[in-house]
C-alpha cells in the first residue's frame, strides 16, 4: 500500500494553486463577464485526490490535464483581447 500523502503536499497541486493565485491577481480587476470564463485546474486535482478508488483518481488526472489545455486557451484569448500583458501571458504559458 502506498504511503498516504496530504493533498497540500502534492507538487502538482502546489503548482496549480500558484498558477491559480497568479491568474486571480490578473483577473481581479476584470469585469464579471471576463472573470466568468476561467477554468479551474486545482479543483480537479483536489476532487480526484479525494476519490477513494484508483480508477476515479486516475480519471480526475485526465480532467486536470484537460483543464490545463483549457487554461492555455483562456490565457491566449485573454492575451489577444488585451486583458493581460504579453509578460503575464508568457508567465502563464511557461508555468
């Protein structure tokens, strides 16, 4: 049996959390419509981590990967719509 690791100790969760905080600081100044269109990676990781069965956990890893691609798409749209700077866009994509 694998050792139990706290959700907050998972490196992927920590990175997703940091990206989420970076995004929040960017969109905090946006209007409601712009804010409404953001996806959440960290929530999928947390939800999957809370599942009891391996198959369920594995499925939420796939959801998280899908959310990552969605986040890249939203970042690209935000950049093209001049909602974020080129530097902010680069930081998001690199992370």
